[in-house]
């Protein structure tokens, strides 16, 4: 499964969450798949969600990493 598919699933499962964290090792691949570049604060906007790079080797999650 590709990172974009995982992100879409996470957004569908928690539609009310404003943010989504993607493992840092997959963030560049997601940016390429969405054909977007991170903004000034290092986030991208996709399907009305702020998507940021999370901890390495973590899950795609709507909960802020500790």
C-alpha cells in the first residue's frame, strides 16, 4: 500500500482531526505523490488537513507524537 492510500484511510477514519502526522521517512514520497511542496512551517495541506512529518518509523496518525 502506498503512503497516499494510508493517508487517505487515516483521514477517512478520523475526519474531525485537523492534523495528520506521517513518518518522516515517507513525508517526501507523500509530497511527490500529491505534487506539493511543504509550506514555510514544513507542512502540506491535503483534503483540508495539515499534514506534517512525524517521528521516524512511526505510524500514520492523527494524534500528535510525544
